[in-house]
C-alpha cells in the first residue's frame, strides 16, 4: 500500500474506529476491540499453561492469587465508579504462577494473568507483586494489546479501508492475524516474529499502565510508593549477564521512575481512602 493511502486510511479510521483510554482520556485506534479478542486470548492462555510448568500450591502461588483477587476487585470497583464497566465485560480472571527463571509477567485480554517465578525475587514481597500485577492488568484494561493489533493490521494491510473487526481479519488473513496476535502478546520470542518493527508497548502505553496500575494497587490497599523500589530493583537486575525479558519491553530508566513519582501524590490519596 502506498504511503499516501495509508495516511488517508489512518485519518479515516481515526474518526471511525476509536475509543478512549480510561483515566488518560487518550484516543486510541481500535480496528478490533478487546472483547472480540477474548476467545483467541482464552485459547492461547490455555495452550500456554498446558505447555508450561504451572505451580499448583504453595505460599508463592497463594500470594499471586491473593494479590490478583484484590486487584480484580479494585479494578471492578474503579470501573464501576467511572462508568467503564463494559471494558471488563466477558473477563474470566485467572492468576497463575509458572516455574521459570525468566523475569516476566503478563496479562492477556480477559484478565488472564501469568507470573513467572523468576520475577518474584525482584518483586521482593506481596506489595511488589501488586506493583507488577497492577501494571500488567492496566495494559489489559486500557486495551493496549488490541490497540497494537489494530496498528499492526493497518500497517500490514490485513484490514483495508472501511474494514473493521477480528472476524473480517480472520476470514481474509487468518495466519497473519494469529501471528500478529502472538507477537503482540508475546506468545512467541520477539526474534521469531515477522513483525519485529512493532514496538511491544509504546512509551505512552507504558506510562498509562504505570499510572492506572498505581491507582489499582492503591485502591486495593497497597502503598503505591512500593512501585519506586520495584523499578529500582528491576533496573539493578539489568546489570546482570542477561537482561531480563521483562526489561526488553519495560525499560526501567530514570524517566519511568520520575514519571511514577509524579503520579504518587494522587495515588497516595486513593491509598489513604482505601484504609
Ligand atoms: Zn508494561
């Protein structure tokens, strides 16, 4: 597709297929909405668990699930209070801990969360787990994956002018659409994807997830101040031989930490009110 027509298409779509991110109020391009992605997400999540070593019991699993349930409740309350409950329609929350040395965690559409045991030492304690959980869940609530899928569909020509929806994409280019999903949600190693030019999460999305995540954890009764310590520990972990997978998508630099500190006063008020 020529550059001009892509620009035109983007403009056209900007008026037709947008939604707003809660809290930041930013307009985002949505050619496919999060709820459409749920069946694909549930299937991928199941397949991922089936091929992973899932921890079934023990204090770490209990901690991850406890934090998950608290964050789930605070998200549900927050969205109800801000009239955004439709964002979690069809969610089937699940919180699993997978045994792996990799430092990673993610939340797929529909509230499907995975923690790798390798991230727990950097989380340090329950409050640190909450920081990561709040951040990853925030990506799902803000439909960041669906937004990146939409961008990918546009740039790869999976959908053309006037076409919207996962059904259309799947019926015309099923393989490419599935591949795009896998690369956006990290179901394959980044090096193996055909869409390496797609940024895992934009800086903007990261910042939104940090801010929303702070609100979620504060509302769940965790001191949002813990986020600063977590990102400092994550930054320190990057000094090792092999930088953590999580860091390749989540730069733990001074900009992020400064950004988080600037959101703390507001989050602290939410925290105080939750006690
Ligand atoms: Zn993130």
